[in-house]
C-alpha cells in the first residue's frame, strides 16, 4: 500500500506548534488534491491544511484539540484509495523515559478546562493549560511565571523549570502574611441575573483580551492629540478615486495615505520606532506599520505593511487592500501579522471622533485617526484672520512612557500632521 504522510506545516518563523481545531476529513473518506483536511490554530491566526495528494484518509494521528509540533506527522493518506483494512500500524510509543514528559501533549483541550488555568489573564496554550491543571498551579502563581515565548508566553520548558524550582522552595506564606503588592487582587465576581445571556468568548476574543491586559500591565500608556486640516487631501481623493479604481481595480482610502505619513514621520523621529527588552532599547531599522482590521463579529487583527518607507503610495494601497481582504476572509499567514514596529487604527471609519488605543506589544506606539468632519476654522493670512469651512481630523499617538516622552511624541505627531496637511496633490498616481 502506497501512503503519504501529512505533517504539521511551518506557519511562521516563531511558530513551533499548532492546535488541531477540527478534522475536515475522517478516516475512510476520500480526499481530493488541494482539499482542506483540517483546521488548525496558533496564537496568531487560524488556517487550514490542504492535502497535496489524492487518496483516502487512512489514519488520523491526533485528536481535535491536541497541540502538535511543527514537522510532526498528523495524518496518513492511502494513495491506492483502498481504505478498508489499510490503516498503517500505530506509531511506536516513545521511550519510557520520555513518556511522562510527553503525556500532557496527548491530552485534549476538553481536559484543560480547570479553574486555575482559566482564571489567569495570560494566554496559555492547551499544552501549558494541561500541565498547570495536572500540577494544580493556581491562577495567581501562573501570573508570576516568567515566559520566554513570543509576547512573554509561558512555554512548556518555562513551566517545567518553574515546577522544578518550586519543589526546592519552602511553602508560600498564608494569604494573611503576604503584602498587598504580592499579587493583583482578583477581579470582582459578576452576578448573572435572570434573563442574562452568557456567551463563551471565542478563541480570537480570548487572545485579544489577554493581549490587551498584558499590554496595559507591561507599559505605562500616555496619549497625545492633535488636529489636522486635511481639506486638500479630501479634495484630492474625491477627484481621483473613481479613475483610480477603474484603472487599478482597487479602491483608494485614507488609510494608505496615513501609513505613508507615519512611515515618513518615523524616519524623522526614529526614537518612536523602538521596542523595549528589559533595560535595552531596540531601535528598529525597518519601518513596519501594522494596520488594525475589524473582522466579522467585531474581532480585530493587525496585519503588517513591511518596509512601508520603501514603498510608494500605489504599492501601499495595493498591500492595504490585499491584507484587509484576506484578513476578513481568514486567509492571512502568521508572518503577515508579525514584526510590526508601530500600528495604525483608523477609528474614523467607524464614525469615532478620536481615541486612545492600547499599544500592540512589543511596539511602543500606536497612531489613531478619527473621523474627518467639516468644521469652521480660523484661517490666518497676511491680510488678517478669516473663518472658513475646512475638513478637520483629530489624530492621536498612544505611547510607552518608559522610552517615549511627551516632547518626542509631540514632535512625531506634528510631523505626521505636516505630511497630511502638505500632501502633494499633484503627484502622479
């Protein structure tokens, strides 16, 4: 019997494992070439695994909810198409010395629904939740474990090292003897009244919630606001949007212009294009601008325009449209939402006047643009002041006060506004 092994694909430079969310093909079912056989998820994005061959699904080696390392065989396809009695022999068991170590990885997500792991605000992979539940690690203790994974995630090694060091420490003092700074107080209990609907967060909302809480705990947030007179920019877009769409087959919004202005302002003020690593400041060479995209169901994802300062406005526009379209269709790959150095959220597209968003860690700044509205504005001229109707927008910069002070934030914002107010409306496009 000729068979073909399907392995867990490499989904990004920092992705070492993924969770099988759902099998789309069961044992004995026919599989067409390029047909999706499974839905998988990482802590970044969800995606599907297509089959590169045609045949019959002979064996599924993992259950739904299990975490699988990249490169591990997850299924076997019978290329001869004879599923009856053609299952290959089960995989050989691991050596006894490794069996106990690998056991948590074979537990399903359903066994991880323990109060301790669920109560923590940190994102935990199903494998880590499993170990925490089995070892009876409290939510309070989980909050104190340093993580070495992406975005300070707790890896399996972090947890195993913590358990080893904990076994060598004396038992913790009772709660009455601890100081108030030992741990954050638990959240208040929520009363569910008659008629209230209780809805479990989906996986993406849990990730967003955890990411937002960690960001606020990581850095002190400060927000500065400025006004921008974008009248000429609005007139330019109204003048060219129809011909541009007819020629390029894509629409042009204000978002690509904002991204271009952010990239230019970052080149003027590279102190904003940084990240913090302990006591070290990482000054990024590349200008990678993340753009917040609202998804169906009001979830959020931030794909990245890489090296935005090296691209012209048409190039940025094409990439913005492509990433936004694939984000809403759930077709992004993990690398496309990684390595951003600053983010943009266009609140104006939802009719919002202004806002102070949360920083997308490990970045140290995020720009928010509000709705563009007509307002009476005082115009200063050599002949005197006058009042005119202008298109005005409020922009903000939320920044990490550990490394960015008000003066730098203000200079960056004013530079951003300068590029919008002096936008070249005669540039070829």
